[in-house]
C-alpha cells in the first residue's frame, strides 16, 4: 500500500507547526534576539526557494502560490527586522536627563 505524497506532506506540516510552537514558547528571553536573527536568515532562504519554485512551475496556480510565498516571506523578514531592532533598543542604556529647576510655590 502506497501513501499519498499529499498526506505525507500534510503530516510533516502539522508536526512542524507543533514542534515550532513548543520550541518558540520555551525559549528564554535572553535568546529571543539571536533567535529572531536566525529566523530572518531562514525566511530569506525561503524567499529564494519560493522564487525558484515559482519560476519552475507551469500552472497558473503554482505561479500564484509561489508569488504568495515570496510576499509572505518578505513580510516575515521585514517584520523580523523590526522586532529585532525593537528588542535591541531595550538593552541600550538610557541617557540621564538633566535636573530640572524646582518650581517656586505661588504665594
């Protein structure tokens, strides 16, 4: 008995969602920034793979799915850089504000 490739791909997809969810939610806060950098790199690789897949398909559905994959991966990379930048700003030292003059009470 031969199992359909679609069923195998669906099982892999569901398992990757499950594993990815548990991996991301168990990361300590100190590792979030390096994790985001790695995720951005993986998404950049996904963009290249999606472009290759879209270029090699012959059907309109395949090409449109490839374009959708490129667009979603690009949004993911852009969002990842924004989140990483925000997280890095949290670690910057704050500048001390100059002391302000104390207001005199009104008589």
